[in-house]
C-alpha cells in the first residue's frame, strides 16, 4: 500500500497524484514536489489515502518535503521577477508592434525557466522577442500561446451573475458548451447574455441542462393537441420548472394545466388535411384513374392508333 495525495499548483488547477511517502500531511499544506520540469511548490487538496500499487499509474512522482520559510521566500522572489518580466515584455511587444496579448509570466521554482503566456489570433513570429527576453533575464524563455478560456482562468474576474468566475474559482476542467443547452432552458439567444468574459458560451449553461431535459420529457411539446377534462386545444407554452403547459382552447382561451394531469393517450399531433392518394385525381368529387407512372399516356395513343386502323388505307396512285 502506498500513500497518495492530490496536489494543485494554482487555484482551481488540475489535480495531480503524488507519493506522500511517510510525510504527515493535511489539506492546505505547502509541499515541494518533483515534476517533469523540475521542482515545484504545490498545495495539498486531498489528504493522504492508501492505495495498492496495482491501481497506480506509471511515473508517479514523490513529495520531497514540506515547504519551509526558505521555500516561501523563493516563491515570493519569483513573484517579483514575474512582475518585472511582465512589464519588460509588454514594452518590447509595443516597440515591435506585435499582434499578441501577454497574459501572464511564470517562473519555475528554481528559476531555470520563465514561461510567457499570450493570446493571438494567429501565428506570431516572436524569435526576436525571445532574444530580448533572454538577454535581459539570463534564463531560458518559453513562449506559450493559450486560448481565451485559459486566459480568463488565469486572469480571473467577476461574471454577469456578480460572483467570481467559475473557471478561476473552482472549475478545474472546461466542459463543452453548445447553443442547444441555452435553447433547452428557454434562454434568449442573445450573445451578450449567454457569453462569458472570455467571449465563449457561459460554462454555467451546462449545470442544469440534464435537469431541464429530464423535466421536459414529462411535458408535451408545443404544437401538440391535448385534452384534459373539459379543456381541449393546442399547447402554446411550456413552463419546465413548474411542470405546467399553456393550452389555447377555442372555447376557454388560454388555460394553464399541470403536465401530470395530461395522460399520454390524450396527446396527439396537429390535424393534417387529407392528402391525395397517388394515382388518383379529384374531378367533381369522383376519383378518376390516371395512367400508370412512367407510361405518359401511351394507352391513349394506342387507342388512337387502333381507331385509325379501322379506316381504309389510301392506295398510292
């Protein structure tokens, strides 16, 4: 059995499993761990739990130690370097007139690399910019292009609901969101109302989507003909949360009925006009047979030839 803890390196960031060894840890502890890009400091999110070795994935890294005052001072010094690198990089981007937006600068724990996160509409040639940054800070430079949703997660902010953005507060991974989710919840398809600060559809549209779908299954669709007691008419409006439908009746006008009171056998499609059957045409209320498809009146031509054959043929002089 091995003790496993879950670590995050940024607020609302992804969780990673690490081997706790024999170190006593609790939620909120700062620890120094070994990662693929070197040493890093993270926070314990899930306390240690024992798991058999067969359930662990390969390449499991170890927790080196708890963070001490010297480690916290190193992180504070890196934060100061990040601010200076951010200011310097903005100046160089402006001088060179580059079409890119710098979002954040991150220094590794040991200061061996500085990562510059940016957004851009397309590809950017930043080779000269990297030379300026490497000459100024004497460390390895990495330019990493990210999307607008990742930008909002890094920067943070307040959403249209008045609360902190979900992606920067607790949402660890982005889920796909579609316009269908807004339609199912009867929301106005106004881009300014259903889009977040990143310009993409609100992540919260997916929170209640499954609930609306399950509640809607118990209600008839708009346009259906329903009958409930003495009320009979067409469904013109649904209230999914209240579980009611509005029926337009010729005798009583608009009537609100609970969906549970409508039995399935009392739901039918709109009445359609009877269509003409194939091979028949309406002539003075009687059905007159027409020629078979594809023959194009060959029968009439044949009868005409038969009538002409009864006449005596003229002999050539």
